[in-house]
């Protein structure tokens, strides 16, 4: 006759521990992003002498929040699971793509926006000089600060590594 095989159960994984680990990784990345955005305020003050609180919601600038977030995530995973873990490999490749994109495509789009905005101003000046020429000025200029300089990406990455390491150490102390 057919015998049922007894399936031995493995020790139950504590679901709450797993959720905390997942949340801690997500929280670490979000803290990295938030910290980078917050750091932009004093850096802008040092550069301009104005407290520009809108920097918290702006793209571009020093440090890159994209780089900080992905670096914080990869660093936390490296400490938590080790550099041979698949999660670390995925987060590192993801981070490299994000940082490359921030310096490449997004930065190029920002440079093109500068040129388009300048062109719009030049056409408007010509229209004023030529009475028969009509030009409707764009209501809103294109956003020029989209991407990052390599130093801004590096600054975000360094900040992210620090946030990821601190997050892991705080978690380690709690246990």
C-alpha cells in the first residue's frame, strides 16, 4: 500500500523577526534618502547664504539622495547577510544602475533643459527687436537640476554607507 511520508517540519520562522528585518532594510534606505535631502539645506546655506527649505523636495544637488538610499541599503545588507548573499548582489547592481543614471541620463536631461530655457529667452529677445515676430514665452521654465555631478553621487554614496553601517550597529545593539 501507499504509505504517507511524514514531512518533518523545520523550526518555524518567527514572522515578526522576518518583518523587522525587511522593514529595517527599507527603513535604512529611506533614512539614507531623508538624511541626504536634509543635508542639502545647510549645504545650500553655506553656498548661497539663504536657508532654502525647498531643498528637501528638490532633485539634484549635493549629496545625491538616490546614491545615499541605494548605498545605505547595500551596506546594511552587506553587514546583515554578508557580501556573498544574493540580496547584496542585487542591491549593489541596482545601486550602480541608479548612480550611473543620476550622473548620466538625468544630468544630460538637465543640461538640455538649460539650453532650451536659454533658447526661449533668446527668441523672446529677438521677438522684441522685430515688431512683426511673435513669440509666446513659456509660462514655466524647464527644470534644470535633474541629475548629479560625480562628486554629488560620491557624497551621497559615502553618506549612504555611513547610514547603512549605523543602522546595522543600532539593530545589533537591540538584540
